């Protein structure tokens, strides 16, 4: 079996995940921005994210240069080879030695590099690729930069895949400080977007009789102690937040008890506040009791310092005090 899951059972599971990851109505949302990030990080002409179904490749997002040049068709064999091998696939020059490029070569990929786009459980759903019009040598640094984009894309898709029961592990520090900041900055260049962070913790379940006695004795309500959310509680929080996200939003787990939602096309602060209220999962039942959440939202757009806005949104705790992500 190939590393992408070619034996019967795992291939059926992979195809099921691919089916649930396909966007409705062709709305890629943040996926287009991730394709643009792939092209920018690789200094390539095009970037692409593709899923591989049983008998076809499904392009999720293809980023073309800003001059309006239409994107190419991704070479059919490329995403399939990534799924079959479960590893990176590169080509430095698709033009055979001794043959010159044709007259339309400016719009035809001559070199490409692709890495696996993985689900939370490791199944390879497709590929994240960079394509260029010039022959080039792809470096180890290029592969690492493309892997970062694939990790972000896997996080963004995880909440859309119904069969995945566990949220992904928190984004690695290198992603939070590198690729995530670049993605937010890139999204801000063309449009305004809302950034909403949700930090969660567990509250013990209330016991009405005991709480009533404490109130009668002290004259004030009992303030229940709280603590870090358990992993099962984090799953409950992630599922509840995901229920309120649009398909085109990106829901990322940026810390053990912290989530970030990127909402493209939200221009007004009042709209960001409305989204923040909707994503407040306080009171959600968990195995340990109920959740308490702190939610902070902001809007960023062209000309804003995306890194500063992102840091301000993430730097908060459930008690309202600053805390690291």
C-alpha cells in the first residue's frame, strides 16, 4: 500500500474525509488565501491546494499573480503522486532536455513542488503545491516553507471534516510566529477580516442546594473555582465554536485552551463584536462541568499592522487578564 492509504479500509476512510472536506457551492474562503501564501512563501508564480478523490482531483484554491493572468490547470499526476507516496514531489524542469518551451510557455507550469495535505489523523487528503513558469531548483527551505502552509491548511480543514473527532494539536510555535502572521497579513492586504480569539476553562458543575445554602449564609453568590480545560472539554469547545463558523472561515487551535477564528470579508467592528458574542461558548456542558470562555475580537484590513492586531487578540486569559497563547 502507498503511504497515502492505498489499502482498502484506509483508502475508503481517506475518500470519506475528502468528501466531507469539499466546500459547498464552490466557496473556498480562506483556502484561496492559503494558496496565495504558498505561492508567496515559495516565491513561485502560482500556489494551489487540491484534494484527491477516487477518480478526480478537486482544486480547493488556486492563486494566480495579481496581474489577472488566469491560473493553470494543476498537472493531473501531481496531487495523485503526493497521495500515493505520502511525501513531497518535486520537478525542477518539465521541459525535456534539448527541447525549447512552446510559445505559450508563459502560462504553463514548468516546475512544481508539492507536499501532502493531511487530515488530523494523518490521512493524506491531497496536496499543497507551488508552480512556476521557470525551471528552478527547489531547496530544503522551500519544502519546509510549503510544509508550514500545509499544516495551517490541515488545521483549517480539520473542523470541516465530520469524521474527525479530535481537534488538532495546538499550532507549533514556528507556525504561530511565522506562517500564521504571514497569512493574516496577506488576508489584510486585499480585504478586511475579523479575528476572534476564544480562551476556555472548566467550571465545576453547580449543585443548586449547596449554592443556595452558601448564599443564605454569606449573603452573596458562590464564586466557583475554575481550572484549565481538560482535553475532552477542549473538544467540546472546538465543536461548539465550529458550529457557528462559516465554511470559508478558518478555525485554528493556537494553544492548549485557545482557539482563533479568521473571518474574511468582515469590515465593521460591530460585526466582529457580533461574531464574538456568537462564539462565546460559556455554559457549554463538558465532562468536567461547564465551560467558561473569554472572547476577544478585532477587525484588520489594508494598512493595518496585522502582527500587532493578531498579538492583541491572542493575548488574553479567561479572566480578562493578559496571558500568552
